[in-house]
């Protein structure tokens, strides 16, 4: 089968998937209607490993999902970029969201700032409060670090893990069908990265795939390394790694490590999988792309269409997180109606949306077939101007 025919086969498979709903009706919690907690509002807390670009988007989508279900009034988020910092967004939500049923206490926000030393202290503070104060009814664990820190015997508060790349490999949950703990639920799409990589390989047909990630358990989990190795063995391409720094409170240091890896990998690869990590940011991405473009290296963003808009060639986007936000909101409603998180579905596959940047295609000399253009849901004609440069 030729590369182009393989692409068409994959495309038809993608388009045959339901564009659908956040979850099948049969799997949804029985009752999603707003209700009080014995006459009081439900109090929600938040823990993250550190700030990351996707986290505010996911949190906003969950708030919008809750509004759609009637748990709070519709929200108009400010356009101020400062609000896209998770700590600031949480503070804004607590002060501005109007609800007769839910409360988001300002002091229930915890972040480890991507620092191992801070992580131990933050974890202890959150677990101690949950066990002793008993003033939080549900915790949002945003990302892999947060999920790992709350999925243990010390925490009995219902906890929903959002935006974790691979909760099973990270030891947060036992399997797709069973979290392993009554109070834990983690959204899972176990084949998303395999689908991304197969699609990328069908389109480009590369033989050497560059991957930059931190050489740690968390770094490998964020990068979905098991999925990368699985598809590499299946398709017969070589994975060329480069190790970055992510578990550091210094964002500039993390960014510099990703840029350096791009420069190191570029002459030795024929494609690059841009993996989720602290150092790949809107500030560092232009320099990453500059290094790769100098060698005409096509790229696929694990993270989604935001990075395509900013210069990556391709991605399988997440529809602005709309559907996953509704999924999480329904899970929260199920918990508030008495279901244990473990009893609620964890499997959720976003409706597929293909994104491509045509200016990037021109820069690296890639002429996308008409079929790809016709099938792309998000087509960016140019690369979004970059913010201030990373070091």
C-alpha cells in the first residue's frame, strides 16, 4: 500500500468515528441536575504540578460544561492573558462565577510549581487539609503530578484527574475500566498517541523520528513514550531521543533544554514529534521550529492545534476542549449525586479534528495532497507571531 493510500485509509477511519457527544447516553450518570450538598454548596479544590498552557483551557471548558448543565450561570471569561495563568484563573473563578450550588474557594488552589522540593510540601499541605479540615467535597487533580500525589490511601475525597497524558503508566489508575480506588477517576483516551503517530507516519513516511523528553518516569509518561515505542516497532521507524529538563521551577531553563534538543536532533532526523512538557511553550516553540525548519523537518504536535497555529505542521486537535469539558462536568455531577468516582466511566475519545499550517508546509517544502487539505478541520494560512523569545 502506498503512503498516499495508507493516508486515505486512515482518514476514512477517522471520519467514520462519531463526531458525537461527550459520552454515550448509556454510560452517562443517571442524574445531572443541580443539587445541593445537604443544603450547602459543594466546595471544589484544585491541585496542579505547575502551570501549563493546557490547564487553563481545560479548566475553562469544565466551567462551561457545568454552566451548560445548569450548575452555574454562563461565564464570560476575560481576555486578559494574566487570567490564563492557572492560579489567577482559579482566583477569578472563585470571585466571579455565580452559582447556587458550587463554590471554588481561593485558598483551595495548590501548585507545586514544577519543583520537586515544593511538590513534597504542597502534597503534604493538600493531603493534610483534605484529611483534617474536611472542607473540600471534590478535588480537581490537574495533570500527572497532581494525580500521582492524590491517588493514595491518605486521600479519601472524591478526586477527578484531568489532563494526564497516561494515567495508567503513571500509576494513577489501574486500568481503563477500573481506577482501582473508590475516590479516583481519571479521563483516559488510551490510543490517542498511537492514532497521532500512525497518522503522522502515514502522511510523512519518516524513518527517523525525533523525540525530546525528560528522562524520568513523569517525563516518559507526559511524552507517551510507550506509545511511541509501540508504533515504532509496528511501523519499523527509529526513535531518536534527546533529554530535556522539565522538573525544574525555572521555566527558562526548561525552554532552553527543549531548544537545544531541537538543534541537536534536527540534522539527524526526518520528522519530529513535539511532546508535552514544561519547556515547550509559545516562547520556545519559534526557536524549536527555526532549528527544525533549517533541516526541513516536518512536525506533529502531541498537544494540539494551538501549536499548529504557532508553527507546527500537523496535529490531531481537541476541538477547543469543549467535549472533554462536558465529559468532566458530567462526571462531577455524577459524584455530587452520590456516585463514587470509581463507578463512573473514564474512557473518552475526543471527536477527531485535523489541523495543518500551510505556511509551515511551504517553509519546509512539503506540498500536502488535496485530500489532506479537504479533510482538515483547522487550516492555518500563516504562523502566529511569536511572543518575546526564550533564552
